[in-house]
């Protein structure tokens, strides 16, 4: 599929904010001196009066977003995942989560696919952190089509939402004319009976690729895209556990606290089956080209195939 | 200030202090010291200055107040009860399981505009509210009250930079300068002084007053209304524990509740003060 279009979800984020601004007049955008990178600069160019740069001060930005939301605006507070979920965690918890304010956090540059900047900027912990906040919704879109719809869906949902976007251009595989994003609903992309591969974000495409190789080997793998990590579609996850008897989770995030943990927690309560988690192990990332890093950390179709083969043996 | 209005405010502040003692005594915990130091300020704001309506707590164009020093919620709860947002009897439920009067302010209480308590965060929220009014050309004002120890938090200065950059002249931040924080005197813990110079350096219009003098309080807020193009910081010098003799200027009363004997003594003192005002 050499001719497949690739696009970074941060681009989708910036463009959809611009495209939705006219329809949602209370939408305003905040950034912390990263507008060029988070792509909110696209919005800024079109709507300079509704864009507010907070400077390199993420804690304050989250508080400002809370104040805007408390007075009827729909603020999108944007910065890198590292600073949104990491540095500003306590402000997100106490000033946004606890009062359940209608703040949308647009966190870009999530995961190791940040690339050359290395470990300080590669946030593999944000999903884990955000999951611990009661009432927080977490969306991790898999491609451009899903990301755009997810942004509008977040606007229409009243309450705090953490949205995770990537720096790396990734394949656009959803059909923009037919795809319909439903908050909190997982998507079965491919049916299968031997194993379910549950993936999120940019790993969904890799999971699909892996399922094709597995099919050639005679393994029928179901592929599920979980774009909304919280609230998790436990009904679907539990059904997959019961139907296929083993689950493999794939995420560009620490194996501690992310999608894999969420799935394992759900499955233990409804249909205990083996859950094999693929993600970044308990370690930091490092510098390098994003695509090479993904391979090095096993976040690729090849490793999914290998781990899935072994996972089936656990049944 | 008109003497009749002043006397009325003094009575309200005195009653608010009783509410603080009542609440913390019944809770067997809480922060009376810093609550007592802001009762005069809150009495002025809620009974003279702010456009709020207890019958319509969600009124869209109401003035907002964010108690950034959220641990002094007992003072705010007292004032809101006196104003009629909820029955004064509820003050006794402070910090009890099932009570709406949480240890720190919670947004779902009538009259409370924002949850707060983790220090340094309220001023950022107040900035957001003030910016929001600017965006949609609304005329409400936003007030926030900070502790003097609280301003040791770095976020306060991020917010201060933001407020002056966006020329939030609809924002007034009051620093309750009682000179004490949990570990001791400001000057001995990790001093943020000089406070006025710091806000000036961050581009604010600064007014320094005695926070227990209603004439000075009124003058400061009237002056704040005339300032355009920059936010206003009112540094009010106060006495921690004000109004209860044995609590005044005693750091030990930052975060401990009176026992029965102390409660009775404090209430007797405040009742006498109220009686003196009514004579």
C-alpha cells in the first residue's frame, strides 16, 4: 500500500479546530508557546481573536482553561502530552477534573514517535495519569479521519476530555465518507475467532497489518480499535474476551496504566482470559527517527505478529 | 465610607467570624486563623461591592470570586450563609460526611464560583474568567483572594504574567498579608516579600491597605475600578486570627480547631464585639 495517504493527527487537530470554529462560536484555543508544533497555529491564523498564547506556563494555561469553561467558553488547551498530562497533572486534576469543567485538552507529541527529541519529550505515561482522574474522558484517535470526528465529538460532550495526538505522519485508513465516530464505542475493524488484538492510536493500523500476516498463517485475529480509552467500551472488550479466549493489546504508551491495563482490569471482572500487553515496557524512550524507534520498541506489525502467535498458546 | 454602612459591615464581619468559629469547632478541624483575617474583606465584597444574587446564584453577569486560598472556606461559607445563599444552620455541618460544605470550596455549592484549595491555582482560574468576559464583552468583574504564603507557588507568577499580558483590568487579586504560614513567619519560611514590588514588576497596579479598615478597603476597590489596561493587586495587611484575642498572630491557629473551652471563650468575645457594635 505504497500509495496510502499519511498524515499526523496533530495536523488533523489544528485543521479541525479551524474548520469547527464557525459552527461553535464559544470555541477558543489556548497554547503554551507550541502553536507551530501542536498545529493550533492553523486556528490562530484563521481566528486570531480566539487564540490565546499562555507562554511557557502550562500550569497556568490549564487554570485559565478552567476559568474560561466555568464562564461558558469551550477552551481547547494545547501543548505536548508531556506537559499537559505530566507537568500540569495536579492542575488538571484539581482545577478541571474535580469541578468537572468543560475543558478539552489537546495533547500532541504523545509517545515515543516524538522521535529525535528523546526521552524528556516522549510521554508514555499520559493515559495512565489521565485515567486516574474521575470523570475524565480520554480519546486516542487512530488516524486523520477519526481525529477530526473526535474533536467535534469532544465539543458536543460536556465535560473534561483529554485528546491524544501524534507528531508522526501515519496512514489514513478510515473512510471519511462512511466512518462514524461514537464516543466510548470501540470499533471492530476485522472479525476473527482465535484472538483479539485491541489497539489504540497509531498502533491500530499496525494491528491491521499484523492480522493480515496472521491470516496467511491460518490465525484468525479480530482487530478492535479502542479510540476512547476512558470510559472504556467494556461490553465489547468482554465480548471479545469470551469470543476469542485471549487478547493482545497494543499501544504507544507504557504497558503500565494504559490501554493494556484498562483492558486487563475489565477482563478480570467479566471474562478472565490471558491479556498480553504490547507497549513501551517500564523504561524511557530515546532519540532516533520515529519510525525506527517504533520498531526498536516493538511497536510494529512484526512484533504484534510474534506476540500474538505466542499469546494464542496461553489459551 | 458612610458610618452606618461601615457599622453594618463590621457587624456582618463579626457574625462571619462567629460562623468560622462555629464551623471549625463543630468540624473539630479546619483553618480559623486565615479565615478570620479575611472576614472584613468578604463582608465588604459580598454586602457592598459584588453584583450577586442569592436568589439567582447562577446569574450570568454576576461578579465572580475565586477563593484561591481555599482553606479559608469557613469565612466564605459564613458570608454566603449571611447573604442568604444557604441557611446559617448548615455552617455546623462543615467538613461532615454528606455535607455540601466541604473542607475546601466546591463549585456545586450555591454562591461558590470555583472549587479551590490546592494553592496557586485559583488565580489562574480567575484569569480565565476575566479573559472570558473580555472575549464576549461582558461587564462582570472577577475577584480572587490569595494567601501571602500561597504566592510562594510558581503558578501564581505564571498567572500574574498572563493577567498583565492580556491587560485584565477586570481582575482584582487580593493578597491577604497576615505574615504567617503553617511553618511559621513568612520571613522565616521562604519569604515572597516584598510582595508589592513583585506584583508591580509583573505589570500590576498595586494598592496596599490595612485589611481591617473598611474605609481603606472601599477606597482600594474604588480605585481598582478606575484602573484600565492592567490588573489590580490589593495587598491587605491583616492579623491572622483577627477578632479572637487568643488566636491573633498565633501561627498555631492556622490549621487547628478550638476545643469546647476555646470555642466558648471565642464566641463570648465575638458576642461582646457584636453587642458593642449594636449599642
